[in-house]
C-alpha cells in the first residue's frame, strides 16, 4: 500500500476501521510551530457524525500526540498522532460477500485475503479522522502565513447552496458556521434530500466546493507537480471522491475564449484578474487569486436495499442487504477532510518552493 503523500512535507496514514487505532505521521514540518490541540479537537468534531442523517457509530476521537510535539510546539522530528477506535461492531461484517461499490472484491484480488475486512478496514472513512487531526496542524501552519481554506456543500440531490462570492468573507462565514453552507436556508433543503434517501433505504451524493485564500503567485511545479495535479492526486485518495474540477471547470467548456479568459489588471501595484474562471491557477501555477475547486462525491455505497452481488469465496451470485451503521450521505463530513488534505498539499508545495523554514519566516510576496 502507498499510504504516504508529500515530498518536502509528508503525511502517512495508518490503521483500520475496527483495529486498535487509526493514526497519522507527519514529517518535514519545521521546529517551533504551534500545535493547537483545541483546534485539532474542534476539527475532529466537525468530521464526527451528528443527528439522524449520519451514522450511529460514535467515536470520541480522543487523539494522542505520541511524538514530535513538546511544550505545545513541533520539535522537527516526525509527529505521530494516534486515535483509538472504541465503538466497533465487527459482527456486522462477513468476508466473502462483496458489497457493491465497496473495495471488498478489489482488495481481495490485491491482498489475497490478508486484508482486514471489518468495517472496510483500511479503506474505511474512519481513516479520515487521522487525516483531519493532522490537517489541523497543517492548517494552523498555513493560517500563520495568512492562508485560509474552507469547503461547503454546493449541491446534494436537488438542493443547492450558492457559490463562493467574496472568498475571504465566505471562508470566515464557513469557519463559524454550524453546517457547511454559505446560504443558511440551504441546510434544511439538503437535510431533506438526505432524509428522503434514508427513508427509502438508499443514499445520496453531491458536490462540494473548496476555496483557498492568501496563496502567493508562483506556487506549483509543472508539469507533473502542478497545483491542479497535486491537489487532484491527494483529493482522489479520499474515499467517495469521483471527480474534481477547477474554477468554472466543466461548466466552461461550451464557452468561447472571450467568455472564459480572466482579464489581468494592476491596482496599487498588485496584479489581479477581474474574474476567476480559471480558479486561481494558470499553467499549473498559482496566479495570486483565490484557488477554487469542486469535487463530485458519490452516494454512500452502504445501503439497506437488497442488491445483486457475488460471494467471491464461494464463487456464487448472491443477493444481499447491507446491515450495520452507515451514513446515508457523507457530503457534510467530507468537508473538513477536504480542508485537511488541501492543507497538506499546500504545505508540501510551499516547502518545496521556499524551504521548510517558510512556516517560521513567512512568505516573500
């Protein structure tokens, strides 16, 4: 398995859904950075299930910093974070019946039966708890440089939120919001879509939108480590993400160049674009405007409806209904995960361009 992402700053994820713990190892961060454990706990709370539209599995996410942090600051050595699993119910899982759209059969073919299948094992969304705990440390480092990240639910079923407008203000709004929407009236419409799917023993997906403010121009390493390349690479590591686009993305392909291009201007010595249809990136490099991208999030594959499948051990066709505790939609809970993975990528790109001391010395703009 390839569980490490990053070159100058890296993140390794470990653990299984029903194992003793999930966790993360961060390497490459400069010494002396503040580690805000209260912020880490708050980010984990944002990811934790809540209410009747999400899983009944309740993990306290009582994380422990095992290394790399001393007196509230990074030491420069690897940071190891461990989060115990305490609310597992392994009897709900059986080996052989392949749950449609899960990794069960694919994992069996790759790992020859040695994989931990309980709760999806290493493929479970439970692993994202470790990513979020680590992401809080990355976000704190970025916030010290004036870089902010936020993600909201843009669409779920027929319910829709508005898109980012004033990015700085909207990021602040989302950071203070109880539910990740920009228009407060969108919350109930989204919840209604999820409840309707759940009532029919089904699930539902959606689209998220992420904004990054405060990035300097000139970040990115074309060809293959461009900003889009690295964000896409990392984001596709999150289970359930099936698509990504930047700026107006696929919506803009029917336009002419005159309708798509972003006009460049200078005001008070600062270069900016009058529109941001390219999502803050040209040639794979940041242009100083906010970076904007959207992700397609598929419906949760665990549903209680009867489905056709196979038992890959007996070699038989079967019908099955999935039991256990599952989210009818992961669209809300994936938002802090996207923030965290985005923060990882930005820390790595910044360190590649400016060196790891950038988090202490700041960015030359």
